[in-house]
C-alpha cells in the first residue's frame, strides 16, 4: 500500500507518542515510589496521560487518511458504474427496435 509523506510522519509521531507514554509512566512511577506503591501507580497513570492524548489524536488523524483513501476508491468505482449505466442507457434509446413497440 502506497503511503504519503504525511502518513509516514504521522506513523513516526505515533511511535514517539507511545515512547512518551512509557517514559512518562516510568518516570512518574519511580519518582513517587518513596510515597508508596499505590500513590506511585496513580502518578504513573497521571504521567502517561499526555502521551495517551497524543496517541489518540494521531490515531484519529491516521484513521482520517484511511477513510479518505477508501472514499476515493469508492468514488472511482461509482464513476465507472455510472459511465457503464449511461452507456447502456444511450444504447437503449438509440436502438430502433425499442421504438417499434
């Protein structure tokens, strides 16, 4: 499947966002570990929220590109169907045997 430069950049940024999630969670977890395991786990979730937000935004962008690609394919198919139907329609109206009825 052929991808554009924009889609390649979005996929790269998506990987970077997942790295931010992991690093943020690990950093906050180990920073708050002296205060207790439960508090550190909550801090890890809070530390990963920014990265998770970026992941969601970039996934939506990637889905929009996929949606655009599929709509473009459907448009091409519908135009082919329309041309064929118009071609059959013009052949039927120009056929002299249809007028005799």
